[in-house]
C-alpha cells in the first residue's frame, strides 16, 4: 500500500515536523514580550519564523493579505489576521493588542518599476499604525549594502524602508542581510539551477564582487534572538555567515559539491538586464525578480559591523554547509517554505473558480469509469508535475513551460516544493493548488501567461460500485484573443487530457 500522499486536514499539516533552529540561542523565551505580529508570514522568511516563535511559547499573530484555509491548519494556535500594509486602517486593526511586530513585507514581485514606491508606502503606514497602537518594538529584516555608495534600486529601497520605519517613536531593530541561503530561497534556487544546467559560465566583472551569504537558519536565529534581547531595541545590525565570497566563488562551491566540471570564462560584457533575462529562462525566478535581485550584484554586500556577534554569539553555518543543508532538505522532501511559491503577487487574491459569477466561458471534460479505489486514484493524480512529470506528453508540458518563460511568465521550472503531499496554495510547475479534497478533487489554477484564466480539475465521483475519474479544463475569457487561444488548444487538450487520465488510472494501485 502506497501511503505517500498526506491529506490536507489540519491534523496532518500540524503533525508535520517543522524545522526548528533556535535551540542553541543564548537568549530564551520571555513571557513579558506579549503578543508578536509577524507580517510577510506567507513569505519565505516569515514562514520559517512563525513556527520557531510558536515553539518557544510566544503568542503569535500572523498577518496575511487574504485569508486562505491553509493558514488555519498550518500553525495551529496562531492568530490569523488579514491586512494589507498599503491600508493603514487594516494594519492598525491587525496591531491591536500587539507588543512587537516583525516587518518582513517585500513587494519585489511587483517588478522593477513599482516595488520601491509600494514598499515605502507600506513602511510609512506600518510606522504610523505602530505609533497609534503603542507597539514596543518593530523588527525589520532588510538588505546589506554600503549606503555611502550608489546602491541598486533594490538595496536602496530596502535601506529606505529601514529609514522610514525608524522615523517614528517605536524603537526599530534593523537586521541587514545579503544573500540568504536555504532550501527554496531565491538565491539558492538561482545558483543551483544555473550550476545544474550549465557547463560553462561567462563571468562579467560584477560577478567578482564580494558577498557575505548567510544560512536561513542563522537569519531565523538572529530574528528571534534580537526579540529576546532588550539591548537590540533601536539598533541596526549586519548579519552574515563566516564566508566572504565572490558570486563566481559561490557558483564554484556548488559545482564542487555536485562534483560537476564547470568552466568559467571572464568576459567584459556586463549588461545585467541581459544576464537577468537569461537567468530567468534557466531558473524558476521570473525576469522582473531576477532583474531586481541581480541589479544588486553591482554592489558589494559584506557586513560592515560584527556587533551582533557580541550580542548573540553562536556558531554560524558556512556557505558550503548551508548549500548541503538545503540540498538535504530537498532530498528529504522536507522543504518548508519556498521563495518561488510566493509568485505571482498576492496569489491568494486571485479570483477562484467558484467566484466566477457566471461560471467559466469554456469547459472541456474527459472521463473514464474505473473500479480502482478513490484513495488510490487520488494519490495517483496528486503526484502530478515537478520532476515526476505529467503522466503523458511531458515534452508538450515542458514546451508550454518554455514558451511561458520566453514570455516572462513563471514557466515550469518552479516544480513542486514536495512530493509527499499537497496543500492549498502549493505550486505545481505553472499551476497552483486552489482546492484539494481528500480522495475526491484536486483543482489547479493556471499561473502561466494566457489571455484569460484557466483551471484544471481532477475529480473522482462514486457511481455504484465503480467511480468516474475525470479531468476538466475550465477557461474564462471575454476577449477574441482568449477565445482563439482556447480553440487553438482544444486539439491538444483532446490528446493530452484523455491520455492523462488513462495514465493516472493505470498508475493508481488496485485496492
Ligand atoms: N530571501 C532573501 O534572500 C533575503 C535576503 C536579504 C534580505 N531579505 C529580507 O527579508 C525580508 C523578507 O523577505 P522574503 O524573502 O521572506 O520575502 P518574500 O518571500 O518575497 O515575502 C514577502 C512577503 O511580503 C508580503 N507582502 C507583500 N506586499 C504586501 C502588502 N502590501 N501587504 C502585506 N503583505 C505584503 C507577501 O505576501 P503575499 O504572499 O500576499 O504576496 C509575502 O508574505 C525582506 O525585507 C527582504 O528584503 C530577504
């Protein structure tokens, strides 16, 4: 009996081991710290901080932009509040009864043109709301970079957010980090996809700038440590790991770990837009984000002070160890948060299939009758996507992913966070789980670039002693282009989906 699929109820999610890093911290739980608000809880860092705070005994309130059932079960005991930092009223409400707030909001997904103004407005609202609600402290994680030099728009914006938060009466603790390395972190995903896919690299001059990467577990330790250390209030700390490396050096370490022969060729051509675009095609990180992140490679990001080490002494993880730990997590199928799962922006705000007033414009359904059990069929279709492929016509799915990347969409490189189960909001290549009901339904929402909205549903319906296994494609559009797209795809749908359900049925066990 294959028991790989974990169901989606709260008990199962809650009983999954969450990585805890703070045991060796020199500080300890302080009940006087009261209620802690974690913003950006759906993000990469926030998602790792919440379980740590809860395990230490803190009353935690998580702030998300739109409610999703995922959060009710993900951290049982945490309060969930829905608020957008761009609305000061919502943030004020979210801060009622809060003592300390983590500011882990980042609008990078809005792309190079919009993120900076959104981030500064959010920070201003947050500061003003914190004053009204009498918060005792704000803790902000921003970016490293010497503010005396010309910083990239991304690093400049991170520094501006720190300045904006500090303008108020509430003491702010600022932590500044460079590249954060951990399973699912943007930097790790970029580096590992590049090294796995390429055998030679062009090295422009900026790739020899220095960087001080830090392991995600050490970032979480510092975030918790400064909360528990009163002397950290109102202070700014640079946090980094023990190694200072060039970006070229970072690629080389990963190639060594993978035992892969890679050739590095120094070139004078330094246009970052070009390298960012190529990187976006080869990695799960879309172009607007690679543009923002790689724009910062022109700056050296090395700690300018080490005072955090006096306040919170513990042994930091090296860059090599951080990479090995991230790979191990992937091998164990135990990645907890992934940066790429947060893209596209505000996925929770996307219109759901059941919210379409008049239903989708087009529907195409393919089904078969089977005697296999619902549990077995459900397990079978929940294995779809990622490195295991799409049961049938993998090359066509891959081609669709490549076309999407060329159009600056998410493509299929995001894969899956894990293969042992699915939850609402999990990413599967260019899809996202919108609904999942044990032994019954899996509904995926498309996040690729299409002239409309698309969903793909797998469903099991009992019919006497047998059951109907169906795949249904839903498509909603009100444009000519959208309709043309649907009709152009229909012949492919016919072959792909009919064969897809046959394969799902074949690969499910008789039980
Ligand atoms: N990850 C790194 O490698 C790294 C390195 C150095 C510094 N940092 C710093 O660490 C902090 C957290 O980064 P991260 O990697 O965790 O970011 P992330 O994964 O991109 O998450 C950003 C979070 O901000 C939320 N958000 C965006 N706009 C919002 C709004 N208007 N109102 C409320 N929430 C909003 C997002 O919510 P939705 O899910 O609703 O979009 C998401 O939870 C940032 O300040 C970043 O500069 C990160």
